[in-house]
C-alpha cells in the first residue's frame, strides 16, 4: 500500500520524530509518499537525512503556484464535479466563521485539489496527516475529493486550544482512525467525540531509536535544554531558576539548543550568565550533547508528549520537566527525574539543585532509558501504526 503523509512543513528540524516514523514504516514494507504544504528552508535541513527527505517530498504550494499546477487543480475539480461539490460544502461547513476564515478555507480547498491530483498520480491508498491544524484540513478535503480513507496523528497542545477553528470533532468523525500520541491526547479526543467513536482513538507514541543515544563522559555541571526558543517552552522561567541555582552552585553551565522567535530576547536576558546558545543542530549533534550533559531541563507551559524528553531519557539523562499534558506518562517523578509545576521558578530551582546534588543520577538515567525502551521505540510504535493502516479497507 502507498500511504501519503501530509504535514504543513516537512522535513523540519523540530519534527524529526515524523521522519523517524516514516523511515520505520518504510522498513516494515509500507510505501510512504511524503507531502508538505510548504517547502522547508535550508535551516531545517540540518543533516543528510533531512536533505534526502526534502528532495523526495511533494510540496503543494510550489506546485499550485505554477501554471501547470493550477490547471491541474482546475481539471481535478472539473473531472469529478460531485466530489468537488461535496468537498466545497465540507470546507464551508468546517469554517469557524468570518470572511477571513472562509478565504482560508478556499485556499485549503485549492491545496486539497492539488494534493488530490498528486495522490491519483502516485496511486495512494490512504492519507495520513500529522498535526491536525491547517494541513489536517487539507488532508480532510483531499480525502473527500479522492474517496481515500483518512487518518491523522493528534498531538496537542495547540490543537486543543482552538478545536472549533480546526474542526477537530469533524476530523475525528471522518477519520478511519486517530493516532493519539499520549493518553492525555486521547482523553481530549474523547471529549470531542461521541462514545461510539472512542474505539478508533488509538495511543501511538512518537518513538525514538534508543540505539542512537548513549551516555558519555559527564562532569556533574552541565544542564541542557533542546527545543524551539518560543513562548510555550517557558525559557524565561528556566533562566530565572538557573540564575538562582548559580548562587548555590556557581560551577553550573546551561546550554540551549534550538532556535526560534524569542532567541534575541533570551540571549539578552542571559547576558552575563554561563549560558550557551547553539542554534539548531543535527540529530547527531543533539545526541552528542545529550551524552555529555548531566541534567535535561524542559520548563514548558504547553506540550504534547515531548520527543526530546524521550531522547534525553534514552541517553540515560535524568530530566526536570513540568507536570503538564502527557509528560508524566514519560518522566516518572523521583525515578527518572522530577516533575514541577509550570511557571514555578523556585520549584524548578529546587529540583535542579536536588538532582545535581544526587549521587544516584546514573541509576535514574538507567530507569529513564528502560522506560523508553519498553514503551517509546520508533520501531514498536511504527508497527502499531502499520497495523492500523493495514486494517483499513
């Protein structure tokens, strides 16, 4: 079978878990044709794996912008007028209201027409979407245009902030199945759907490859954050907590790997502190940084189930994270790390100092790796997803 995978941007440096999932599905014999709404820039192609994926991924907007692509979209609508009418009605019905939103729905319909033409060309048998926002709407409409079964992976937290805007109840109702990345995500989908739909809500984690991660030499002084430098990650709280921790442990150093809209402000806030900003790094470089760090810190305000936490635990690195969404399904408080309330700098400081002062960090790291190996490997999770694809008629 050929499964068309659609995301808003692929491959992205921040979404390497999708790339791992695609590779694992291909290893299981499923043909995965990657599609993206927008073509990613070179800043996201941080290694040969990303560059190779970018080269084989169909990009909707560049195709639609070409005269040939536009004519192809029009021809797709004209060839199947009844399906086009149903898709247009669905786009209208799932609009959150207002002229601006309706204009976006028209754009999504045009993108869906372009995608539908491509899916017929490659002989796709199923459409799967990751991150069920605008790209999810394109996938939903493309399924109506082609008659192909549709499914999606539900992440959160942004999906849950605007369920009406992204028509999540409609997407759940029309999906052949929904892959929820955590029990928390599944519970939110249950809130949005009738009880009769609950059996098609499946927990499929975004997994990692534990073999990529190994502990290396550690000094007992290095703190590490990996992620997007954006408001949702709570980094001002981390910098406040780190500054307080330095009063007790002036030998500590903090490294922040990643990029984002808040980088300049965070660099200004951290001036004079032993903090290093590296920018975005390749998967290999991140794995190396995880191997030599002593504590991973993720002070987020909003998350789904962070893959970077899986990577940290796989590297036998204890973690301090906020007790939000699905995080507690991964980090076991007191066993593989500590969980603290979001936005609580004193609690974060206390947790950092506690774990940096513990002599049993290696055993905590081993417990974290065991958790990942048991429940969050890319191969195991891809096998669950493959079974769902193959079970769809």
